[in-house]
């Protein structure tokens, strides 16, 4: 099936997705993903942003077919994801994972050639394996590719190892990659090179990507759209310019405030970190919300709603949306938030 043109219909989407993990020994069920709609279009990079424990990695793994949802559905190229063995194998050829730690992703006993060729062999590739491996390494920026065939991971720099991991994904010619913290383990100088590579792959191949990260600065540098996740739900979504220059949700504002380039004082969130087995009533962010704590929500007449009324799940549409009583009442976005 042909990848949709950029700006066209959805390539990958989640609809009313819920993923719950039963607690051990009578502990409460953890609602890791608690109602998510998300769309990724052909040729689009979407950044999924949030703190550790917010559910973003669980959501990404479900979109990859690694974690079946408790309810809801995942759709790819207009077809519901089939979790049966043969169908799932075919799907994973079209949607590839890039992990954050290249050292952990690569077998130290395998050469670069073997690492990149592994996917071809799993999927029974019948073409010229050597040419396919060379092409993938070249697209990932390792040139001339033959120079890297017989090298082992310990002989490469961190950036080169990450390029090998990306080449291993590209060799199957996927339509979409899911990159989980793809530059978190790299030096600052190398991070820019890998981000530029992902942008080039989007432009040259029409490759779509979901980039999972806690770093809003990374999202600014690479994403077309941003989805901010908190305690199992998307709380704000829109274009990168709209969300990061005029954030509406207090949680997004807090995440942006701690970036080195952000104006003003950083927002220090109070209360306990997110716990998917103890989701509070009302707005799930209200127990840590700086707007509620400062009295601004009270002045806007929404404090009671913040504490008692849940918010609707944001739709997967591309327009800017926010799940916040205060923002919806005209609480005012912050300008100048982008790095």
C-alpha cells in the first residue's frame, strides 16, 4: 500500500485507546494509557512528549503492535491492526522501532553488516542482500557503506552506532518509524546530526515518524506536530509552533519553563509524580497544577471544575486542542515559550 502524501489522510492512528495492567497481589490496576486518540500522517513527524511514567512508551509500544490494547483500536493505512502472528510480522516490516540506546540495540558479537541484514533475513528478503544493506547504511549517513560492513559496535562512535540502528530500520523500507528517545544517550554535537538525518529521511523518502521524548527542545527541532501526554492522556496537541510558542495547558507551560532558553523562572511542580494506578478525579493534573495553586483558576471561576470534572479525550485531529478547564475558560496562553 502506498504511503499517503504529506498533509493527506492518516497513516497510523489510535482511537479511544486504553491499556491497563492489573496490579500484583491486589494492588490497583494501572491505567497506563487511559483514552488516547492520535493520528500520524504520511511524511509527518509527531513528537510525543511527557515526563517519565506518563504512558508515552506504553502508547508507542502499542502502536508498534507489541502491547495489545485493553480496548480501542490501532489503524494503519486504513486497516485495523491485526495481532495475529503473520499479519503482525507483515506490519512490523512497515513500521520499525528505533531505540534510545544503540549499545543495547546492537549485538556486540555481530558485525554492522549482520546487524543491518538481520531484518532482511527475518522477513525472507529475496533480493540482493548486500546491495540492500549498503543502501540502508548509505541513507543513514555511513559512507562508503562497505567500509563499515566488518566493523563491530565497540569500534564505532555513539553517533555511528545510532546510525547503524537507523539503517537496520531503513533496510526494510518502512513507511513509519517509532523512535524512542533517539538521541538521549548522545553528545550534544552528535544529537544535531541524528536529528538532521531524521529530517532528511522524511524529506527524501516521505518517511513518517513518531518521536517519543521528554525533551520539548528536541520536539521544536524536529517535529511537525506535538502531543503532550500526562498520566495516560494527551492533554495538549497541535503544530509545533502553536504548542511551543503559545502553550495553553499548565503542564506544557511547566515543561517549557525548565528549558535553558526559556524566559522567566522555571515552574516547580508540587505533589507526587504521576501514578497510573491512582489517577485523581477531576482534571488529572489538578493536584500538581501551578495555576490552581496560585489562585488563578479560582479567579477564573473554574477551580471547582478542575477538582471534580474530568475532561473529554482530545480527538486525533491535527488542529490545536487542549484538555484544561482553565485554558478553555480563556485563561490565556503563554507566549515566547519555544526554545
